[in-house]
């Protein structure tokens, strides 16, 4: 879900161990959330385009793109796998 993917990034960064998320078009909001999460934590993200064979791709094929691959609507079309090695944050105030 393109409206939820960027919201899940911080939780992936704070989780313990590896998190994976398959999403559709990769939004600029999501890339920004990844950049921010990596900047303020030691989490590491990897984004892989796993499919570009969608109807959405056909519609965007003639659309101009920016140098970083984003279409005019701020998306990279296709399916993407977002992997994160989280930092394992825990609230010490909640520990016994």
C-alpha cells in the first residue's frame, strides 16, 4: 500500500532483527523515510525492485522521469522488496 509503506519504515528500523516488506510503487516519501531512519538510527535498509510488469508500468512508460528514476508523480513503479536490519530498540522503563 503506497499510503502505508512510508509509515512502516520507522517500525522496521526500531525492530529487532530483519524485517521485510513487499510493496507496489516506491514513493519518494518512502525513500525519504528510509533516509531519515538510517540517519537517526543505525538501521540498514536495502530496496530491490522485484517486478516491473504491471499495468502501471505501461501507463508510466511514456512519462518523463527524473535522474533518480522517479516519475512525474514521485513514484518508481513496479513491486519492491524493502529489507531492514533493525536496531532492536527497547524502552528500558518498560523492562522489569
